[in-house]
C-alpha cells in the first residue's frame, strides 16, 4: 500500500501540501488560491474530489489564503483551533469548522491525521503527521526551534516536508532590518539550513526514504545551496527541494520505502526546484509580508 504526496507550493507566497492514498486525501494548509490549487492538482492528475478536509497549521496568510473558497466550493471541513480561526479572520461556514487536539488523531477512511504543537510566532501553531497503511508523512515547516514534539514526530516519518528557510550568511549580510533578522532567527521564527540539517541527520529514522526541503526564503536562501548541502548528508534518503512557484511531482511512498514518480511538472530537474517568476507569488496585494519569510 502507498501514500501519495506533493507540495503544491512552498514559501512565503503560499503553502499547500497534499497527502493521500488511492481513495482519500487531505490538504495541510491552503495558502494559494482555489483556482491555482485546482490547476496544479489537475496537472498532476489528482482530482479535487479526493480531498476530504483541510488542516490549518497557523493563521498567517501564506497558509490560509485559499481556504475559504476551497472549503466553500467543495464543501470541505476545515480543521483549525479556535484561537487560530479567530486570529485568521477567515469567514468560514460554521458548519464546516472543526477543532482538533494535539495527539488526538482525526480519521478519514484509511488516513489518520495527528496534530502536535510547535514553536512559531503565531497564536496556536501546530504541525501534522498523516498516516495510512503503516506509512507516516510529516509536515515540519514554520518552526523556530526543534522542540521535543517535532523531534518525536520526525523520527516516525517515512517521508517529510522539512523547513530549510534561510542561509545564515545570506540573512546576516542581506537587506532585512535588524529586528526582522532577529525574529527569523529567534526561537519562534524559522529553521536555518544548518538547523534543519542537524535535525535531519540526528533524528532521521533509517526507513526515511524522502525528504522535501520546504519554505525556502526568496531573499535569504537558494535551492541549489539547500540541495547540495542535504545531498551530501542524505545517507540513502532522496532529497528534493520544493518550489515557491510550482508543484513538485507526486511521490509514491510505499511500504518497502521505494519512491516512484508520477506526472513530472514543468521545469523540475533532478529533484531541484525551479526559480522562475510566477504571477501567483506575493500575498495577493502585490506585497509579501516580511514576517512570514
């Protein structure tokens, strides 16, 4: 049996991750528009009708932008904490709003979604693992520091989306104001490349077959830097860098840990992300909120 996963977009301009089996799927965050979500899933051969729910990690707009319309159009339940919902200011159908609790799984057919708390500069931030048929996939982005919840859940994953947000030297010498640099580097900010690498090499389980590096900064990082750094330390795990401009291919995570590929998206090459301009980047107003980095 298998789980199928893809990053539909990853970065401060929008985050959306798809995890499913042959029958049902969930979205972790819906930070790009409904139209763009549909377009990218269609290119990958993934029907929207398979999606059973949207799970929201926190209220920042790069994780919530498309949630209202997708939920309304497809009558999808949205799992979100009460505080996150209130601070997000999303106008969701009350009948479709569901809360969740840490370490209390939510089940959809053969899928089990488990939430756990994390450190980030948001109201009530959580991350998730999705399990099915003995396989577990985790989403570990927007993490200021690797707390015990992150470590425990990463060590259970056959595949993971892991934040590698910034190169320390690029951030230090870049144009961001001092207060923003401190916020990004802080315990409630984001993981640097080296922090993510240490987390991966220290706690990666021997059965992890795929690592998708995610949420790269547009200003303070580069896909080539991240890919080269992690490839040298992969120890048998396939390394992919998610793009902020397009979807990845669909990865099939199987019981024997073999990864197959479906529907290669335009532009990707050897697991590396492309870096092309896109009309979907930004926060919908022509500006990117810097605190989202």
